[in-house]
């Protein structure tokens, strides 16, 4: 239901209609003229009416028709490749904004957990200060940590609303404002080796296909401009009728390119064709660089996710739990609990960020490959 996707589909339909236009045979021209005939004073011929009919049919010569039709077909291929490229970009943007919302939702959830934890610690310290077990300075530090956790939760909630609005702006008004994403674990299949994907991307990437089709279209345009240097032909039939005579004539009309040899249009088409060739070479190089960069980002993010999920986050959570128990038993200070919480918070946020970067790299690889959802 995206208007942007529908616009790309309309461009394909327009290119398809352009092919029909290029294949159309020119319409004939019919000319009918009526008049009167009056004799001069020294002429004894009777007066009467005059009538003239002429029909002209332009001939669509093969050297004009074939390059024109081939150019229109290449334009259709370019429009179809452009639609495919646009859809691949839309899918990539949709995935990125979806995973960004998942990321912001996870950040908001863990920020709420931090606030809940700090509320418990704050109440415990407040009670200990009232009973004289702790100095008031401990309560001041607890207040500061609680306010900082609440501020981070408010910021996380704002980022969730921003991510939700960005995703809704991409999908459309059909998506309600109060929608939520499901809390689920996302797993990504490891992409094939880069050496195997490189040839596939160079062959099937829609951006390259579009540029190749545009190059073919410009090549046919150059052939068409050169073909316009050849004469144009038309069949012509005339019939004249006066009071005494009726004459009929059939012949061929020819348009001779004596003065205009299409120097400007041929040069323009040749320059655009050369420009497209250079653009295609640059796109192929940039595409391979982007693909290699996406693979590197995927490898780095995947290694970070494995390391963080495999032990770092779990060890940080265990350290925080031990610090809390020791604090309750009076063996650890409040600062020790805060240090353990900061380490756990940092590891947890790094895991959330690494998961998003992994999803981003995977989405970029899928976009370059232009695979279906």
C-alpha cells in the first residue's frame, strides 16, 4: 500500500506504453480542398467547381523503426530494474527501521529495569539513613543515581516513540499509531562466502541492471540519431477534379537530409552513452566495496554478539547479583553495587547495539543481493 512503491509501478507502466508508442505505424494524412473556377473575359471555358483530394502515408523505414523500438524496450527494462531496485531499498529501510524499533524497545525495557533496581536500593538506603545505620551522604548518592536512571528511561522512551514514528512513516497511515513489535529473538542465517556472492551480485543487482538497460537504451538512441541521416519516404496519392478534367497522380515523397546531418543529437547521444559506461564501471566497483564492507561489518557484529551472549553479559549479571547480596549482608558498599551495575549496564547496552549492527549488516547484504523477503 506504499504510495512510493505504486509510483515506481506506474513508471513501469509508462515505459510499457512508450514501447507501444514506438511500435505504432504513422497515421496517413488526408487533405481535401474545394474551390470555384471562373473564366477570364477572353476565356470561353465554362465556370465550375474545383475539388482536390490527396493522401500521404509516411513509411516507417526499418533503419528508423528498429532502433526506436529497441530503445523503448530497453527503457522498459530500465524501468523494471528501477522498480526492483526501489523495492529492495524499501525492504532494506523497512528492516532497518523495524530493527531500530526493536533496539529502542530493548533499551527502554532495560532502562525500566534499572529504575526498578535503583528504586529498591534507594528505599533500602533511605530506611537505613532514618535508622542511623548509614550516613545521609549515601542517600544523596542514591538520589543522584535514581535521577540519572529515570532520566535515561525518559530518553529511552522518547527514542522508542521516534523509532515507532519513523517506521510508521515508511509503512503508511494504515499502521496504527499505537502499534507494538513482538519481543522475540531474531536469528540471521550466515550469508554465503563473499567469493560466491560477488558474481551473483554483479549479475543480479537491480541498480546495475538498470544502468545496463539505460546504456542499451542510449546505444539504441545513438543508432536512431544516426539513422535519421538517411532519407525518409512517404507514399502520396492525389486526385484533382474540375469541370472538364479529372486527374490522378501517385508518387513517392522523399525527405532529403541535405543541411541537417544530426551532428548535435548524435554527439549528445554519444556523450551520454560514454557517461553511462563510466557510471556503470564506477557502480560495479562501489557495489563490490559496499558488499565487502557489509561482510566485514557482519563478521565484526556477529563476533561481538557471540562474545557478549556467550559470557560477558552473563558474568556481568552474576557480578551485579553477588554485589547486591554482599551489600545486603553489609560486606559491600553502595559504590561497589553501582560499579557492578554500570559494568552490567554497559555490557547489556553493547549487546543490544551489536545485535542491531548485526541486523543492519545482514539487511545491507540482502539489499545488495536484492533477495525477496
